């Protein structure tokens, strides 16, 4: 009975030491409307749409972006690819509805997107990039970015040899307890 308590305590300590959930803080940014310059050739052309600065040491747990192609100055936009960091979040293709009228868009980052973005952010400033892919003007309405973030926490994964040694040690403790109990009888 005593050995079961020891194993239960060791399992609890291992579970607690393996990692704790990082605190999540909600955030919300509003990016003003964007009007690009007239471009008729040389595509693709990249524009810094917004810059949230250096976020080393942070990670996102959830992110949703929303906005419109087209804005209050004109209800249309040139062909445009929108990137949040290294993730493509919206696209207006030449001659699609967004090319001639205001079209809303929304993108919620997937778990894979978040993992990629969190690693990417540790060495890059977090920017929004608009890549113009066809003639005339990029026009973007107000863009909303909201979600949760916290401290960048990489949960350590023990090497297989470490896990093997720990298992071997626990087996040794169990055998020693078994032998003591057998000798006492």
C-alpha cells in the first residue's frame, strides 16, 4: 500500500513539472483604412500594411482578423494578398467581386497557423503585408485583429533515454519494496 502512495506521488510531481498552462491575455487592435498608390506594372509589389513591432517572448493562443477589400474612399481594390506575419489571411483576385465592390473578409488562425506564427515571431517583427497582384489601387477598410496571447512557453519534452532511466528507477524501487515485503513474511 505504501508503494502505491509513493508511485502516485511521483506521478503527480511528474505531471505538475511537465508544464503548466500559460496565462492568456485578451487583445484587440484596430488598423485604420489603407489606400495604396497607383501601380500599373511590376507586380507583385509589397506594402507594409501595419507593424505591431517585436514580439519576442510572446505567443498567440487565438487570433481572428477581419476587414474589407475596398474602403470609404472607393468601394474596390486591386488584386491583393494579405499576410499576417507569415500567414496568408485574405486574397482579392483580379476581376473577382472585391475588385469592383466592398467585400468583407474574416480569417481565424488554425492551430497549425498559430504554431507557425509563434515560431516565426521569435525572430521577426509582427507585420501585416499587403502584396499587390494587379493594377490600380489597394484599398482596405478598417481591419480588426483580436485574440489572446501570453508568454512564449516551450514545454520541455524529455529525451527517450531520460524517460527510460526514470522508468528503470521506478521498477527498481518497486522490486526493492517487493523483496522487503517478501523477506518480512
